[in-house]
């Protein structure tokens, strides 16, 4: 990470990387999404399922090399290596496609409230580097304009010592969006942008309002390579029917390894796989 990226990530709990994808990368990913959306459910590749809740596809990153390429994209790869102490593992990769028909307000949440005291993901700084257990990257495939809705973040909340009060920024009785709050940021990213954050940052999403446009993005989750390796209930498992069709480097990224192992991909720049 650059000094500026490290400072802002530690300050905010996320980074907004504008125009991170090249025109060719963005176009290839958008074309792949269009192709995926044209396939009937019964003809989807093994391990990929269309989901109605929030829209999109589980394990959608495995559909096309244009998606798979983003798992170690140069815009985030150096950050992933630092945040996991050079021990990254891809835990999941799903596509999300929100429309005005299937949208709903996504309540604000973070890993702090979702895990117990023993398993709460860690975030700390040591020897000038950030360490973070759970990281998520959003690769935007469509534009989000002010007033559209979409991603909400509470900057700095990853360092909070308190859980979010249940009464703070909750939807109305009818599920309507809460009124604006100066502590909550509605991030409006453009197609080709990437948002990378620690899942300790409190986040959610406003309802998607445009009737003529969708909000589409690829969501990649990462953890240290040893997290969950001895637990029968592995977090975000990627099934073998999915990993079998991926490149050797992506398979290595997904693989569990003990703490004392450094993967070969970590020694490379991550741009070619």
C-alpha cells in the first residue's frame, strides 16, 4: 500500500479507487455479465446459482476469465498482501445485480455484530503495516449517481469499541430508507471503480431507485489463508465444482495453507493469471 492509501484506509476503514479497471477490463466484465444473464437457470455452470434476494449469482466470479482476472487485480493485490500479512485467501466471489423491483434496504451491519467475542475479526497496525482478517472488494460494473441509492458506509467505524445501537439508522416500519445522517456516507462509485474495505466497517445499502438502470458489481471476499482451515463450518466455502474450472493461480489463491507458508502467487504481481 502507498503511504496515502495506508493512511486513508486506517482512517476510514475503506478506500474508493476510481477508474481502477481499464476500459478493456471493464468492457470484458460487462460483456460477461450480459452473457451470464442470458443463460436459463437450468443451464448455468455447476456451482453458479441465480439468487433473488438482492439479485445476482453465487460464485459468479467463476463464470468467465474476465471476472476471475479481478481476483488478483493489480489495483488491490498489493493491499490484499499487506492486509493479510502476505497470506491471502479468496473466500467467495459473487455477482450482485440490483433493480428497482427486487431491492430492499440492507440494514447497517459489520463483522463486529455478526461474530462472537472469540471469533471477531482482527484489525490492528504493527510495524507500519495494517493487518485485517476480513476484507471485501466491490468491482463496479455500472454507474451509481447521487440519489440512486446503493452502498452505505460509516467512516471510521472499524475502530469503534461499541456495537452499532439497534436504533441507529434503521429503516422505517414499511422498510423505507432512513433519513440522511451526517455520520453515514452513501458512496457513489462509477463503472470501473473499486471499493475495498474491512468488514469491521459498518455498512449497508439504500434501496436502488432507478427504474431504467441496474446496480451491478462483483463482490470478492478475502481472509487469511489459515482462517477456518481446521473448522468443519468453513467461512464462505467455494465448492470443488467451481474451483475445478479455475486457473491454477486462482486455485492457489483459494487454497487453505498454514501460517508458516507463503504462496507462490504472493511473490508475483498478480496481473497475469
